[in-house]
C-alpha cells in the first residue's frame, strides 16, 4: 500500500493562485465610466473580464513561494514550494501548473501537476519521489485545506472568468494598502460543484485591477476567511503580481501567509514538463 | 537485547547529531557550473512483536530495533541531473539478511523537449493498484525491508523516453540482474528453510549478466490514464526449489526463469471515484497465465469540521498461475481498506486494510500511519498481522511474526 496521499491534490493549485490572485489584475483602462447604463451583474462581469484581459499573454511564469502557517497559539510552520505556470490562452480551458515542494524535508520533491478546468474538476497528478510513483488524484473536492493551510484548493486555482457569476456591489476606498485608490466591490458566486463558499467579495482597484482583499463566505453565508494581498509588483510593463498574501480564518483564528519571490516570466519554463509522464522523472 | 538497543541508540544519536549542524550540506551550492544538493533521511525503527517466532533459530525478541540511513546527493545542470542515493540498514537481530546496503540510484539523467534518457542504477514504478503492484517489474524487490514489495533495489538501466502528442513511449535496456533479498535465519518474517542466495539457479546461460529489455506506452485521454508494457527477461520473483546445501542441510534455492510479460494498467478518475485495473499475461514459468487486480477508491471529502477526507478502497485479485510459477498470496483475494487524511499541518494520514483469501479465509492485515512532528522529524506507524494463516502455504510461515513498527525519521 502507499500511504502518502498528501493532503489531496491541492498543491497544483497554488501555482495558479498566482494567477487568480496575483495574476489576474493588471492595468490601465478604466471601465467604470462605461458602466453607467449597466446592471450590477453586467458591470460585475465586465470587471471580471477586464481583470482576466489584463493578464492575457503572460505565456508562463515561475516563482518560489513560502507558506507560513500559524495557529491560534501562535505556533508556526513553513512550507516552501516552487511553482511554474503555463498559460493556456483558450478561455474555455484553464491554465496548467507544476508545483514542487522543497520544504518541509519529508515531502521534498513531492510534486503536483494540475490542468485547470472551467466547471469540471481539474486534472491532477501527484508525484511521490520515494516510490517514483505518479498518481492521478481526484480533484472533486475544492473546499478542503491545502497542505494544512487556510487556503482551500479553490482559493489557489487559476482565475477563469467562466467559473463564477458576478455582481458589482459598489465602490469603496481601497484601504491602507493602496491609499488614495478607489476599489470596485465585486461579488462572485461559484458555478462549479463542491465549492466551500456561497460567495466571495473582492476589492479590485480601479486603476490597475489588482485584487486588494477578498472575503469568503461559507455555505451558511457567514464570514469564514479574509485575504489581503499586498506588495504588488508589475512585470513586463503589464502583469501585476502580489508578493504577500495573508489569509485569516475568522472561525478558527488560524492564519496563513504566502510570501512570493520575484516572478520570472517567459524564461526557463518548459511546456513539455507539464506532462504526467515527465513528472515521474522530476527527481 | 537491551545492549543492542543502547548501541543503536548511541549510533542513531551520533548520526543525527552529525546532521543537526550540516553547515554547507543544506540545499544547493554551486559546484563547477552545477548546483549541488544534499538531502535524505536517517531513521530509527522499533518493531514490536507480540508473539514468539515459530522457527528454530529465530531471535525471540519482543522489541527489535534497527536503523536506516539514506542520503541523497544530486547535481543539477540546466537539462541534466546526476543522482546518487545509497541505502543502509543495520538490524542487530539479523546481521546476515536484513542488515544490508544497496545503491538505490546512481544515474545520469538528461532531457530535451521531446525525449529524456537515464543511464545508471535507477528506479521505475508502473501501476495504479494499491494492494498489489502487478505490472511493476523493472526493479527487483528488496524483500528484507517489508513484505509489501514497495522497497526496490537499484536496477542498472538505459532508459529512453519519447514524448509525443499521442503519448509517451519508453524503452528500457536492463544490463544485469539483481537477486531478490531474503531475511536471514535469525530474523522474523522468514520462510521455514534457509533461502540459499549464494546458489541461485538461472534459466539464462548468462545468469545475472543477461541483458533484459522492456517497453512501455503510457497516455492520458480525458479522465483515463493508461499504460501498456512488455518485458522480456529474467523474472524478478524466483521460484524456490527445495535442495540441500554443502553441509547437507535442507535449503530453498531461488530459481530465476526467463519470462515474457505483457502488462496493462488503467485508471479512470471520475469525480470522487478512482477506478483501477491492472492485468498481466506471463509466460516462461510453467503454463502461461493471466493475473489481474481491479477495484476502486472512493473519497468522502470534508468528513470532519477541519476538512479531513475518508477514502474507502476495494480491490479484487485473481491470479491464474500454476505450481511451476513463483507462488503468490493474491490467487483469489479481496482487499478492503480505508484511508483517512486529516489535511492538517502535520500531514497526518492513516491507511489500513486487509487482504482476505477467498478460498482459505486467511487475512493479511496492514496498517500504515504517519505524522510530521516538525520540520526535521516524522513519525510513522506500520503494522502487519496474519490471521487464519495456518491454511495458507505462504502466510503460514509469517503467522507468528505479526508486528507493530514505530519509525522515527530525521530528514535533512
């Protein structure tokens, strides 16, 4: 028997988080003005499409991520992973991601390969280096914790417009992380099965379409978690990425911080490695 | 016993101490254009045997400690990698069989966009099933490590893989054969007679220098992952032939036949269902035969407040081999098991199950659990017990050797 299932598929996901969270938001064009005649649903969708549009064409990226998990007693543990993302331009197909753990040591070399789907469960494989075994795993579960963190799989998977319904809730000051900027409040409701949320509310800055904050409401529609995204940097004069993301679970008091190294775009990512057969020779 | 235990503890502590401050040994350092990485683990194991052994000569210890050490050295270049992974186990109870060393990997790997090549001692795994690894054949089983056939000896190989849009094709040249390892006379989980590993019988005139060959095609289409494989060479599992050694004592001599084996492995991943199938057709060991394992794993997600998952597994085994082939316990068996994954920060996991023989009702019970203690340390629990084993010709030898094993591992 092979024990290691390692906290389900989720790792793969992380990679893409980047794209959801970080990636999604780049900027320039203001579309708020053209929204005057729109319904809140139309305007919400338009904001989401603009977020997505501004992230098109990044082709691929890679970075190193540290996840710091903290419980209510303040004890912390750290994971370190390398993430490569491959953009799939077709809007009906999601991006691909490859995530490799470097830390903690007992799971060093463990890797996840994930092909994001829009409404279907993603395709996911895990690689267990000690056994040299690649396992296809079920990704039907979107709401479980990712490697014991406060991020659920669905929080990390790549942002695809068609995964959600949208509603523009209004405009608000972006708050202290982006002083002086106005944000759209964008609500999104998952269209895929097995989400852990009824809805999420995001604050999206009106200049660059960066996601500044997200509040997650559980299935009973009570506030479950909130995520703050800071330390944004722009790459290739277009793509904004957050380098620090802080998730707080209001129901358990636990927290997870993601710290990203600088991203590298269009360099050193081999599309052929996004292949479950190659995965078996990753290490 | 207690002296051995103390000796081991001292040795273990010394090892761990040496690793506590590894200095430059951590992570990646530049080394002549390549990046060097040292990692690996050392472990202290304690096997607890509630029962006395049944054979004369076996050590009657309730507590059987041993240690393992497996450093991993790697050099990385842009499109190439060198790997060296030696393995060492010291078991004071069985210094002949279980105390052993091996080179798990010593190879050079190089990759291009649509092909890759591995040359040296390596390891390859094929298959999808949980309770038996039927199609997996490249590596010899390191039989003294565990009875689950998941520990493997390093296999000399030239492995070439071609990656195409229509799937991957792998070609294997396997120069040199590794003999299966067997527990010594003093150890637990051994056969009634000594296995005379010094005098194996080979069908091939080249003996252990025969060059074996294998090929595999693997692909994914939608929810389906599948692989088809072919192996021609010396079978990894020996037939054990009763004989006498030079002293006139009765022994079992391993006999290795040349076989042809076709294998097929398929997994369908349908939401929370994993449907699995492996099948082989083998000739060269008496009458040719088919063997299969097939079943499912279904996962109930989020069964606890904290988001734990519960998986239930069932697999059916059939094996049509005759008396001239190496015996197997999986002739007509059902495996039932459960997996519980806490999804916590310690990666706590549990997997337990039993292989039930349909004809003689013998049961092989198996439990594996693990939990990370902190960044460096992990704790594993493994247990195997043999119930109703007296009517099963294979399990009977192990019937008093059920154990609970605790393993404390230090990763670096």
